[in-house]
C-alpha cells in the first residue's frame, strides 16, 4: 500500500460530516443494550457479569476522521464480548470536525488540556469520567498525519501482559506499521512507544495521562497513519480494538 502523498504541512485527506456520523451512532445503538449519558456524549454498555471494564474514546482531533468512523463501525457490528463492560466516547471534539482542524472551535488542542481544563469539552469529559468507575484498560483512537504507519503508545504501570503487539498484528492487515526507531521524538520498537514519564513533570496532559493518573493502569493510544486511504485507517483501528477485546 502506497502513501497518498496528500498531507503536506498538515492533514489534507478525507473529511466527514460529524453530525451525520453521530446520528448514525444513535441509530446503531437504538433498542440495544446501551445507555447514553444525558449530560455528555458518552455511551455505556452495562454488564453485571463482566470481569473486565474497557474504555474507548475517539474524535479528540477534528482532523482525524477515522476514530469516530471506527466507533460507528464497532457499534454497527455489535460484536462485544460477553465478559466486558464497555464505556465509549465516540467524539470528544465535535466542533473541530466541521473546521477539519486539530483544535476545537476556540482553537484549543483538547489533548493538551487535561491538566488545566480550560475547554468546556474537557471539563465536561473529566466531569463524566469522575462519575465512572476505574477501567481495566483504556483505548484512545487517533491518527497521525505525518506517520509512516500505524503505531501505539502503551502505558502499563503494573507490567501486565502487553496488548500492544496484538494491536499491531491486527492493524497490519490493513495498513503498514511504523517501524521507525524514533516516533514523535520517543524511542520506539516495532511500532510501540512505551514512554517513561512522570505526570507531575508535564505542564500539559493528554487524555491518556489523565486516564493513567486517575482511571486506569493500562492504556493504549492507537495512531493510524492518515496519509493512507480512510477505509484502511478505519479498518486498522477497528481491528486494534477487536484484538484487545479478544484478549482481555
């Protein structure tokens, strides 16, 4: 598979009508075992028999359309494991998508705002997260317009069996894996970044750092390469999520 060569200086690929996608999400969960939060765009699939809790988020950046589409496909396919309870935020930045830009309509990068809480979107998200239990594993679905391939950030505080390689093996069926030794200024190995960091030292927190600090001990940020066709990126993210659900 060849890169499209469209992303020169930023994301210039396909866009989506986010309101239509959210309407399709509502249709996909109608009449099924999903609860929608009345105050925040979040879904919960309760399961009294669940032995694991899984959190999934998408749509953090308005120039990353594959995440909300992956959430939609997962909901439409409705193949959730019996052993899991699911929490799903399908679009954290609804005002960014009409502008096709990373930031929200006020120009704030939401994925740098989880410590200062300047944006209304992140304040609402954090307020919702504070009402939820802790999660066994968290999955954040993203794209990278500069990337040579799919890669994963893993935060695994207790050194549990890693799910990163399972994610990459599944995603590699649909798009290349970035095998660079350095990705986003972090050392990487076979598509996996395992950053050693202290949240207290970081003035700006992405969602994953907030989750690591307050809600989970194990998280994976999946980064699909957005200079490849959108259907391949969506399929890779869906495959990565499915690999985790099959393993937990």
